C-alpha cells in the first residue's frame, strides 16, 4: 500500500480514538473527602467566614446549577455578570476562588456533604459544623519561628514530608532570601491579604490545583505551617524596607554566558577535526595562478 | 585452526593500461543512480598521484584504518565504540563531497534544441546535486596520466619518505614515469568499516568473505566512510545510506566474474579462493609491533590448500569439497603464496586486505633508457647482449639486476605502497618478474644466452617450471584460469541473499520496498 | 476551556502516543529502508558542526533532564531544596536550552541557504525544525517566566504525566497552569506524534548495542559446522555473528 495514504489514514483513525478515550473522565470520590481536601482551606460549615464565606445552608440559598458553575469556575460566573457572584467577589477582598474540574456527581456529593453538616442537618449535631483545626495562635511566634519559617521557605531546611520548597514557585521580597519562583503568586503581602487563618489554611491544605498536586501525599506538618505563617507575617511587615530582585534578567544573562562556554567547549574538544575539503587548497591555488 | 574461505583477488599492475573499462563496467551496473553518481566502487588511479578521494592514503587527514601503539591492541584510528558514538552527531574526519568531486553532467539537449542564434550552442555542465550550472573543478580522474602534477602527483602521500632530492629526480620531465593503480574494495579480513559501524549494518559473509552493507540497517552514522582507510565505503547522499563494492556477489554466485574483472581488457585481474586461519587474525593485527612485519604475517595466515591438515580442518568447518578444489586451483594462491609475486596494498593500515597487487616492473625498467650506454658498453658482461639503439624496455643489461638497482622510479615509493616500507620485498618480486622476462627472451627470441637465463632464474629463486607457470598465467591465461570461482551451492545461493521464503515471488536482490530516501 | 484542556492534555497525548507507536512500528516493518538519520554532513560539514553539535548535545541534556524529573521527582525536589543547587541546575539547563535554540536555528539557516542541501530537504524536515524552534522558545520562556521549573515540574507535571501513563489522566493541576506551560506541553505531544513521519525516527535506533557487540561481524547463511553433516537437523534460524 502507498505509505503516504496509509499515513493519513493512521493519523485520522488514532486521532479520533484518542479524543474519545481522553474525554472519558476517570475517578470518583465522596463529598467529605473532597470537602476536607479542598474547600476547608477557605470555607467552614457553620463556624463563621474565613477567606471565603461560611457555607452552612448554602444549598438552600443557591441553586445546584449555580453552585456547580461557581465551583467549576468562579471567575467565569463573575465575568458573566452574575450579580450575586460579583457581590461575593467584592465582599471577600477580590480573592478568586480556584477552579475545580469536578464532575456533576462529585459536586453533588460535596453539596450533600454541606447539607448534612449544616445546622439542622443530620451530621451537624455530631460535628457541630466543619472548620480547619485552629492550631497554635500566631501571637506565640518568636524570632526563632520566623527564622525557621524563612529556612523552610527557601529550602535550607527540608520540608518534613518531602514536599517541594516554597520558593520554587513563590517569591517573597526579602533581602535574606534568594529570589523565589515566578510560577505562582508573589507572597510578600499574602499575610495582609489572607490573614492568619487564611494563610494557615492554604499552607496546610492548599486548594489551588497545582499546589494541591505538589503537596499531595506530602503535606506540611503543623509546626511547618506555623513557622511559615510566622515568616510570611514577618515578611509582610518588613516588605517596604526590602529590595526587589530581578532573577529573570540574571537567569537570561547567566544562561547566555553558559551557552557561550558550552559552544567554546565544543570548539575546543573538536579542534582536530578535518575542516573543509582537501581539494580546497588546490582550487584556491589554481584560482590564484589564474 | 579456524579455516575459512575468502574470495581473493590479484591485480597485475604491469598489465594495466589505465583504460578505465573496469570503472565504467562497474558504474553502469551499480552506481548510476542519484546520490551514487560520484561513487566509483572501482576506480583507476595514476601513481604517483593523490588518487580518489584526494590524498586518501594520508590517514593524518582521513583517520582511516587501525593504529597500534607499542604494547597495546590495534584500535580504529578515527572511529571505534566510544569515539564513534561521541562523534555520531558530527563525524570530525568525514570526507565531504568536495574531497571526491561534485558530480556533473552536460546539458546535451541544448546542443540540439537551442534556438537559432549567432553563437554555437554549448552543452553547459550542470551539477548532479543542485541541478544548477557549475564550474567543474574536479573529476574522478582529474590527475589521470600525471596531469596537474604540481597539485596532484607531487602531493602523493607515498612520497613522504623520499628525500627532496629523490623527489626532484622523480619529477624531472624527461625522467617521469608512472603506473596505474586500479582499486576496488579489498574485502579485508579485519575490515575497519565493519568494526566501525555503530548499527552493525556491515558484515562479512562467512561463506566467501565478501563485505556487504545491509541497506535496511544502515542509519547514516557515516563511521564506515571514515574508518575505511582505502575510502571504499561511500555515503549515498540521496538515500542516506552507505554503499560499497559488493564484489558483484550476484554474479559470483551465478559463476560469473565480477563486472570489473570480466571487462578488463588488459586481463590484469585474477580471482580465486584463499583459505585462511581466522584464529590468527587477532594475533596478527594486535600483536605484531612493526608494520614491516605485517606482510609476512598476513601471508602466513593464508593456508596451503593441499595440506592434509588444512583440508581436514576446512571440512570440519563446513567448507565444501568444491570450494577446496577451487582453492587448490586458485590463481591468487599461485601469485601470492606459491610464487610470492603479489603484495597487499598498504598493509600498515592493518585491515588485512585480500586484494593483492603484483608491483609494476615497467616504470623501473624504463629507467635504463636514460642511462649512459657508452659507459655501459665497456663494462658489458659477455653473457649479455647489448643494444645501443636505446630501446626503452631493455631486458639485457650487462649487470643482471642493473635496472632494478638503479631504478629511477624509487623502490622506496613502491615499498611505501605495498610492503609498509620494506624495499627488499619489492626488489625480490621485481627480480622474479625480470627473470621470467629474460628467461622467456632466451626461449622465444634467443638473443639472450641460456647461461644468462639460468643465472637470473637461479638468482631470483625460480625454476624453469615456475617461470613457465608465471609466464602462462601472466600472458596466456584464459578466462577459466584467471577466474576460479567456487560454485555457489544452489541450496545456499539464495540463502546467501536472504531467507528463501521471502525471496519467493520477489524481484531483484530482495528489495520489496523501493530504495527511496526516507523523510 | 475545560473541553480544550481535556482535548490538549488528555486527548492529544494519547493520540500522539498511539500514532507514535503504530506509526513507528508500521514504518519499521513496512519500510525499514527509510529508517535513517539522513545525515547531510557529506554535502555540508562546517555549519553542521555548530548546528548539530549544539542541538544534539543540548537536546540530549534537556531530554534527560525532563526524564530525570519524571522518573525520580523526589530526589530532584530534594536536590533543588538548596537554593544554590537550584540556581546551578536552572542556569545549566537554561544554557543548554539556549544552545539547542542556537543549534536548531543554525540547522534551519543552513538548510535554507545552502543550495546543495535543497535536494535532500523534505517538507517534513522544515516542519519539524519549525516545530522544534517553537517548542524550544516556549521552553525557554517557561524557564524564564515561570521559575523555577526544575522543581515544580517534579512536583506538578510528574504526577500528571504519570497519570497519563497509568491511564488515569488527572489534569486538575495542569489545567490551572499558565498557557505558556500548557503550550509547551502540547508542543511536546505534537512533536512526539510526528516522530514516525519525520527523520526523527533515527532517535529510536540509537546504536547503543555497538558498545557491547564484538567489532567484527561475520554472518553465515547456514550453521557452517553443521551444514555438511547429514545427521544435523534442518533449521530456519540463521546463525549470528561468529
């Protein structure tokens, strides 16, 4: 068979197969697991507002469809001009709620879990509502905690459960630190934005998909959360006196320097190679004599 | 003793007239294709000269063959396992197309179809690579017959051991001499191309020793081109595969001589089976320290097909009786072992080439015509007859070996080509060749006396019978004398190509897909 | 957006993988002759030195860098936890990225500008070089703008890639990453899927077995010691090197 025709056929066949296969969504989990994994970082049920609103009875206040849309992509709902969503966004300091790519069943499970634990629900009597564990109050933090937090942030002290170092994605403007990453948000003013409970909740149980993925199976310990929060509070407090560092330009130029060194190495290692053709000399001499 | 059979060759350089018929026969059959136009699996060079590709013998440039440091094993000079893989992205010693020449043709159609005009239409040369008009700067035989001597012949790498004075003497216009060197793949016993191929595409056929490149396995890593010190492995830039002389194996299997040999008008080529001891390859290649010893050692590996023990060992190794018979009748065995007339080309490359050359006597003899006959006449040996008409090829000198001793064509030059610098070996062979001539002169012309003929034979270590044998095989030999091809056993012939089940119903040499460039 | 993400991050990798597997195996079986690196060094060697050396060594380093972060993410994260080590790794990788870019652009310029190379340049050559340039530029921008990739790749992308390989794709984390990174990932899938249709197949036949085989190869049509022995059985299998 003509290989070129075959080529097109193979491509189209497997393209379609791949699309159908990929579109099928895998995985299944219960409401409680999901809520405690994700939502609890910013929300309570019947324990007052944190970074986001208290979700007690939310299933009665909003329709399931609205909730589904909002959980999937809050920003889409806000941009669509939904007045309720916009109001909430403004009320909660314009901190966007991360998108969650959940199936309808998963979202239904979360909502029914909220319903169960809302006041009047069957679980509420037992639990008295759901909220993140409060932990030590930050007022107890001393210089040692800030130092420890700084070391954890930068990676000089390894995170206990092997999670990646904070500064691989986050930057904090602080003279004592190497410049951090640029993948995720700058955390210099995180403390004033999120407050003690918010920082602790997010650090201890990250709701953002990428960060959640990074700390899955290797969560931060309670002490680490406490130290990091203390450090972020400190960094926030001193931020006006610190210099910003531009690591992008530095990386660019040191990379260029490195590339030059590599090219020189190639040139150096292969100096004894045969350059050009043997006949070149003969041609050149003949041209000269003409 | 691991006895194996090898199809081996002898080229008698005294008989080569440099007509390039062999090259054309080969080209028409095998390399008249896109990407292969520049390849000459068989080419004929003028020596002294730089050859094709230019200066191929200079391994300081091309890094071909094996090199051996004292005490160590021989290793590939420009390739090898680690080095080959490190250089796989860019082979630093690879010859480029300009080392050969840019293939070209002429726009012949312009001669016929140009519109009428004031000027005579011309056929402009066009490049066979780009298709655009080009200036021809080089061709496959650009330095044929010593043309462009300052650029080519003077650059011959074999001249490096000659003193400047010797070189000057060689290139005086009136004294210049040359001979032709036809070259094909040597089908070596220790092939550097096979050793250098990272893909393992190149192999030596066990049955007859032909070295082949499996086109389906070749991945254009280009190491064989560098590794072959004779530059007889070529890169096809069109298909992205290496190609080389296949010794016309489809013809061999059918009992025909390879095309270059069959078409040779000078009948300079001989082909036959040699038996050798494969166990001694490593010993010779790795343990012989001095290059000059290599020739004797290589000749020592070649076994006597008449010896009982050799026959027994050969049979144990599955060599058939018909192949043994062919080995006993082999003209190559006679030239190389029995008569000791032929030497391998550049044995110092340590690939153990199995193409042997009878060094040329003519440029040596021609030297005498420039000698002072007047003085010679006075010292004339009474046994010799003297002509004073200054014949060019004078076989009757007053001193038996005068022409060889006073050769204007330095033996050192020939020694650097055929015996890794050992002039005595060349001299012995030239003496034999000359002795046969003097002996035959006595027989047929009769102007040399018997006494002298006997003296030269004795001095050269020949008997009258041997001289007759050499004379017969050199001058009279018929097709079946020159080419003793062992019958390819029918049951094996197809198997030599590939698995029989595949071959059924397929065409040609087993290609079921077009040998087209991939993408 | 979710549909696009699903398509690019789930559909595309599986499509690419299947096309790659079926395509390369079919091509190997049906047109083995076309498996070649199609080197053009014979026609032009000088520019090729800088282009091919920089490109190949650079891409090897980067490929194995990505592979290391995929295979042993924990060790990579630990290695990177020290700021100095992180910096060294990032700068080195970035430098290699730059020489890859330098190399591939040299190769493209060489292919376009040298008339001798025109007859040995196919359309797919240009397509794949262009794609590689885009991919490398995206990668360099990721390294610059989404620092420090060597760690977060191990933490975020490794689980994603693993989920693809164990047939339980989980794109929650990846779909939240910036588009720059996503396009880099998509570019990789596209190039991967195009391998069977380009000269890139030569990377599947890297001749590492050369290191272990004896230098000389002698092949026999028949088992030579048995072929003349009437008592030996007839066999299909050809004897190998000896």
